[in-house]
C-alpha cells in the first residue's frame, strides 16, 4: 500500500512538473523536479533499510538454525560416546572376569596335581621300606634303620623332583595364558580405538557439513540482498554504498557468531563422573587393577577360598613344598 501511495504521489508530482513546463513556469517545474528527486531518494532509502532489516533478521535465523544443528550433533555424539563406553565397559569387564576364572581354574588344577603327585607311590621308596622291614624281622635293626633313612631320602628327592616338574609345567601354562589374556585385551583396546576413531571421523564430517551449509546459506543470503539492492531505484553510487554496508554488517555478524563458545554435549552427573573413571582404552586399562600380576593375585586369592573342580578337595593354602612334606610324613612315618 505504501509503495502504491508513493507511486501515485510521484505520478502527481510528475504531472505538476509537466503542467509547469507547459505554462513556461520553469521555476515551478524545477521545484517539482527537485521534489521528485527527494521522494525517489527517500523511497530508495526506505527500501534499502527494509532490505537491510529483513536480511539481518534472516541471518539471525540462519545462525540459530546452525546453532540448533550443532546442539543436535553434540547430543548425538554424547549418546554415541555413551553407547560405545557401555559396550566396551561390559566387554572389558566380562573378558577380565573370564580371564580371572581361567586363572583360578589353572591354579586349582596346579594344587590338585601337586596333591596327586605327593600321594602317588614311589616304587623305590616302597621297596626300601619293605627291605627294612625284612631286616628288622631278622633283628638286623641297624640295617633296617639305615634302609629306612635311605627310603626317606629317596622319597624327599623324588617328591621335590615332582614338585619342581609340576611347578615348571604350570608356570609355563600360566605364562602362555597371560600372554593370551594380554592379546585379548589388546584386541579389545584396538577395537575400541578403531570405533572411537570412526565416531570422531563421523562427528568431524557432520560438523564440517553443517559449516558448509551455513556458508552456503550466508552466501545465498548475500546474493539475494545484492540483487534486491541493485533493483532499488537509485543511482549506482547509492546502491553500491548500500550493498557494501550490508555486506559489512553480515560479515561482522558472522565474525561475532564464530567467536561464540563451542557447543559441548550436556553431560549427566554420571557421565561426568565416568570421564574420570575407567574407560576401556589401553591407557585406562593400565591404570586399573588389570595387570597380569594383579589378575594372578586375584585368581589365587579366589582359589584359596574355593574347591577343586575334579575332586571337591580344598586346594592347598600353603606352599607346595610344605604340602609334599606333609604327604611324605604321612606316607613313611615320623623320624
């Protein structure tokens, strides 16, 4: 309506100017000419201000939309990180629990094997003891005592040999098992790092895509504003000044927008605490009680409270040497 009124008003001024020219009243015609130019300038200025206002309003909408996208991406990343953390936390814990049970079973088997070896007969010792009995029956007690001592010595040597053999065998098995466990944890860590890398790459791609779309929207806004300014009824200098001024405003607004703080995910209290606790990466795994030595100690401690898988006998809580000594004493009697 305002444009129509302005057009009608300008038409009236043009008509009055023409009438003055026809009447040879050039002074009046000049007055109307200057008035027409003033109206055109005011109209152009109003149009430029309207373009300026509408463009900056649209720019604010573009910036808000981009900010909303960043917040959505931050929330999506938070959820993805949480899912990844939960996945590998469970995998890490289940694997560690399984490894502890494997070591517990191995420790139980070691204790049972030591017990069985200590109770297994020693043929040479039995033969010496039988001979000692025969000598005693013949009242050759000195000889019988000598043979009994030989039997004890043979028994001790054989039991010690068996103990060392069992210990060496299970130590080798434990070393192999611990290496296997380390390989398993390394695989989990490598997989976690790979999936973390993929998530980061996706997040970076999404952020770059949002940045690209923001630039496209701003460039398109500039192009539309430039076209609208060029369509204004004004001289080229006025239009150029209007375009330059508006472009400067847009650029200044974008500089200020780009200085805004980075959008960070809104973490819950539990998620904030989680950042300072166990995270299933190789570095974090090394910080918790998950070294081979720690796992072995935990397995041995658990084994001392359990029972053997094959006989139900409680495994030895003392050293294997002490176990064999007791078994030896029970076999051939006290000195």
